[in-house]
C-alpha cells in the first residue's frame, strides 16, 4: 500500500512539474494593437497615427496643446452652439476620453502661451484664461484682444501666432485674387497701386497683453502677402515664418498667356522667413517654380516671363507645387522624434481645387528639414492618406483634409481635419 501511494505521489509531482515547465517556456502572446491606431495614414517607418478624437464638428481648424496635454480645437461651425472643443486623455492611451465645448466664436486661429488661450473669429481675436486644474476655462475670463477687422468675403480667417515677448501677429488676408479692378474677371487690369495693401494682404502686430485693441491700433509687420493661413513663430531663430496661398485662375482670366496645364502648375505656394518691413510681392508678382524666379503678374503687364518691379519682392525659402493650400506650419521643438526632425518645419496642406486637367494635389502633411535656422534639404511628404482616395477628383471627394498642427508636451504631432472634425496624434515608436 505504501509503495502504491508513493508511486501515485511521484506521478502527480512529475506531471505538475511538466505542466509548470511547459507554461513557463510558452512564448508570450502579443498584445493586440490599440483600436485607435489609424493604419490608413502613411508615415515614415517607426511612426504611428492614433485617432485622438473624431466627429468633433464640421470644420476643425487650428489647434493648440497645453503643458498638461489637453488639446483645444477651434471650429469653423458651431457645435451645439459652441465654437471650441476641449479634449483630454486621462489614461494615456492616445485617445481623448473627455470632450467638452465652450465659447461662442467660430474661426481659425488658436494658440496657447502661459496660462492664456488665444483664438480668433474672422473679425476679432479673443483671449481666455486657463485654470490650473480645469479642462475648460472660465467663460467669464474671455476678453476681446483685437476687434474691428474689416469684413471680407475672401480670405477672412485671422490666423495668429505669438513671439513670447509680448506681441501677437495676425494674418489679414486680401479680399481679392489679384487686386483687379473687377475681382476675378477675365482681362480686368490690376489696381495700381493696389489699395488693399493699406489694410489687408499682410501680417499685423499687436500687444498680446492689451485688451480691447482695434485693427487700426496694430502695426503692419510685413506686406504683399495674399493670404497666410499658415504662420508661426520659430523660437530657435526668433523669427516669423509664413506659407502663402498663391493666386488662382491664370488661364481662365488670361487665356492668351497661359494654358490650363500651366495654370495647374502656377504659381508656387511660397514658404517665407519674414522680417519686419518685408514685401513679399502680391499682387504685382508671383513665383514661377519652373523659372525659379518672381515674375510680373498679367494684371500688371506681365507676360509670364517679365520680372519688372518683382526684383524688389522677397523670394521664398521653399517653393511648393501650386494650389495645395498651406493651412498651418509649426516647427518641431519636441524631443521624441528622430534627430533629423529636430527644429524642422511641418506644414499641413489642405488640398487643391483648381489643378484641372491635372490631378489635385496636397491633402497631406510635409516636412522641411532645417539646420542652424535655415532650410537644409528637400521637402518630403511626412503623413499622407487623409483624403481616403487617390487621385482626388475634387475637394468634395476627400474624406479628410489636414488643416491644423500642434506639438504636445510629450513630443507628439497633432493634426486636425476640416471635414469631419477628426484629430490624429502622431507618435514615434521606432
């Protein structure tokens, strides 16, 4: 009986040890990828795009991220009567689990400096005070920073940036395509001098700490800029950078001088480093990327080759393909992306509508490398696939269109979508 019990005990011990050993040596199963990773967005190796939020409302424009990682998004259309979305990721999974709305103004501009949130409508700039422990600011803290901007039907968005030294810079776009006597009319000559340059088509500087200013109180910082929805202050160079929307419809209004194929490629979308007093050329000039020079606009006697007065206009640091609609620019000041991205510029291209008969372009985010404050290499597409179709027949066929950019305190790049109000958080995991 003792021998039988001993044998039973031995066998039980053997199988227990064998099962325990088998369990220990079995490879661990890989955990499933997070459900909010968007594999439809193509990125360089090592990067992942998380869907941080979606369906925030029609027309998510510019956005900003505070030091705690809360994301604020300016909307183009009111959502339940509110114009700004506030988002918070409480568990660190790359997805907002708290969404709230505040503010009554819609618009484009959005920035954060210190404990203040700056935002804009098409005719005013506002400021909110952010509270230390609250996602939403006190609605009563909103003040009018600058009002009285002229009403306009074209290029009305008042995008903005701050220099960290007490000034805020506001884009005032030109309410015109090319300052013609009859706007967007075939053969109509340009007004010379262009009267719109007095109060439009440039960047104006205001006091970021003074409330209830009027547009007339600002100082014109730079001129000859048709529309710079994309502008930012580069803290490394301590200077302003803008990307301009180039003019439209060369072949439509001047068919004897330009073919439709030329119109699809002219003029370039221009990336500038802007100093006080600069004149960038609009409406008298545009940049021809094939000739690599500024040429005189046909409204002012140009024939597609003459330079004329354009010798005095500032040249871009990068010339991008025509009509891609640059809507935001930001310099990477995080520490999580690889070394080649440090201090370089990301630009969101909203996408073209007037490149026929060529296919439409844009609908992506590009990267421009910088070294010692200067462009150091060719631009490259960084994030693509937002449109969901390729080629894109027209903007209405695009599922999403990149519009705003921001860098989070964790080094992630945020991208907003103007179609369905989607926000992506792009991280490096290489």
